[in-house]
């Protein structure tokens, strides 16, 4: 589920964890969830969804400071996980 275009970066947070510096993201990702199954005549259809992702930074990597810095890091996230509504 990676490498889909980011429509909007809605939230980001840099945290120090036991494994190192981790950036947590919430973003709207294009074509990430299947909304219609493929049929014999039509292909499957996909839609955008709110997703979460994270990225572990190297110790020598510059600390992100601006929105553009965080957006560049969000582009590196391999796996975006759709947010599930648990009503």
C-alpha cells in the first residue's frame, strides 16, 4: 500500500522513541482503498482515504522543522494504513 500520492498531510509529530526518532503522520492518500470489486466487465475501483504512517529517522538525519520538511519525509513512507472507523 505504499507510494500512492499524498492528497493532504493532515498531522505530523516527531517523537523520541526507544528505537530512535520517529515521525508519525496522518494524511489523505489517493487510491488507497478498494471501493468496488472487479467484475468480468469492469476493473476494481479505488478511492482516497485518511491513513496513518510512520518513518524512523537516522540519527545523523536533519531534524525536520517546516511543513515542507515533513511533507518530504511523508513521501518516503512505505506503508500507509487506512484509518478504520470503529463505531
